[in-house]
C-alpha cells in the first residue's frame, strides 16, 4: 500500500494581527464625501437657472440706468461686456465654492476665502477692463476714474450675487439635511422592523409539528396538517408591503384554524365577523396572529374547554376596530425573554413604527373572556414607511 507523499508545510509568517483598511481621506465606505459631510447640493440645472436669472436682471438694470445718455451701440457693448465678465467670474467662483478644498475649510476660513476672492476678482476684472478701454478703445461709461468706478460696480454686483448664492445654498443644504435625517430615520425603522419580523416564536411551530406528529397514525390528517402549515407559512414568509388589506390576513387564518383544529378537535370554536369596509382597510401584516397565539397559549390553561375565539372587525368613524376575544383569564405578560408578551410587545412597536400615535392596543377581561382591542386610524398621518423584509413570521 502506497502512502500519500508528505509535503512539508511552508513556514508560516507571524500573524500581524488585525489590519486596518484605510479609506481615502475624503470618502467613507459608501463613497460619500466627508469633507462637506454630504454630497454637493447644487445641480447644474439649478445653478445655470440662477445665473441666467441674476445676470439678465443685472444687464437689464444697467441698460435702463444709462440708456438715456449713451448711444445704443456703445451701451449694448458695455452691457454685454460687463455681463459676460460677471458670468465668467461667478462660474469660476462657483467651481471653487463646490470644490472639496473649500468644503473642508472651517466657517471663519471659508468666509475669509469668499472676501479675498471677491476683492481679488473684482480688482483683476477691473484692471483687464480698463486695459481694454485704454488700448483697445473699448466703449465705457465716461467717468473721471474708470478703474475705481468699475471696481465699485463689480463689488456691488458680486455682493448681491454672493448674498443670493449663499442664501440658496443654505436652503439647499438645510433641505438636504432634512432629507438625510428622514432617510436615516427610515433606515433605522427598517432595521428595527427587520429585527421585529425576524423574531419567530418557536411555540407556534413546536405545537404545530407536535400536532402533526400526534396524527401520524392517520396519514390523511397528518397530510392535511402539513398542507395547512405549509399554506400558512407561505403567507407568513412571503414578501409583503408595510400595510395590506385586512382581508388578506383573515383569508390566511383559514389554514391557521384548520391546523389548530387538529390539535383541539371539538374543543375549539372559532368565529370571524368583518364588515366590507373593514376588509378593505390597510393594516400592518401579521396583525392578528400574535393575538391568536396568546389566546391559544393561555386560553386552555386558564379557562374551560371548548376554547372559544371570536374575531370581529368593523369601522367606527375614523377608526378600524378589531377585537380578538377568547375564553380564559388574563395572564400578565413579561418582556424579560421568558416568552410571555414578546409577541404583544413586538406588535405594539410595529403599530408605533407604521402608523401614527392614534393606533392603540389594549386588553380587557370580563365574564370569562379576555379581549384584545386594536384601534387603527383609517387615514393615518402620512409618514415614510420602511418596507418589511420577506421573512416576517413575528409572533
């Protein structure tokens, strides 16, 4: 018998330990620019629209200001030249103000840059314009000191331009921050909903599988139990929207109750009543199932058989009123991980995330019946609703 040739393992290098992966200094893991804290908010269409409106008004104002004492041909050249110079200067300033270098500056430093650039560009443009007047004989308004007058006019125009430019910039950035905060809130809610929907109570699956196991002697009943379990899990785990018609969940309860009837036999009596308006009302998915789990878990332990469960849904004014009543006594629930009350706490939190503060869930006990009453607004306040994941059997 031949033995496999042995190969000596190469000497291993010492483990250098955890290695930090450095990202570019101006980006985070998503590629977002950290220099400004958020991506630029000026779109090309918005900027050029602002430019066109501002410089059109500036050109029109200059035209009517001097039209009475200058020839039209010379006036047109002056207006065109000054407006064109202003457009070029402000485009260059905009490019600088939206650069990563400028957005990295502190507030005081950024304003110093604005002041310095405004003065320097005004002086440079005025010097070029005076040179054109003297050596190229370009037409200009007759004044004793063209350089000073042109510089003052340019500074005045840039002062107004900067006021409007940074005013719009503040509005845009404020809106961007609000959108970012809203998106962050929705992302947090989506993560929380994902966690809530992922909490699968093994009690329901354990009892269902035990019921099917107890009926293995009757292959027909065992097959029926497996089919009902499969049908209900198909509803519970499929993709859903944040809010869905109540009729969808009530339809799924047929499989759920058939599965429970294998466990309880004649000791189970169920009733479902829903008005046509209630059936069309949008509710969070898996709204009734956590309440039924409590009924099936504690009803037989605290009340006589047969276990009676009544589900009723109707509309009352601006609310959907949904009640789930079962025979038995109220058992205070815990949220310490012992299994009691997790589904109810989960449900309360989902109502809070998906609907407004008018949604409520309360329990009453009277005449041997424990009743869970859910009030949901028919027209909840519109809010961003994160889409729940597909796997969502939350009980």
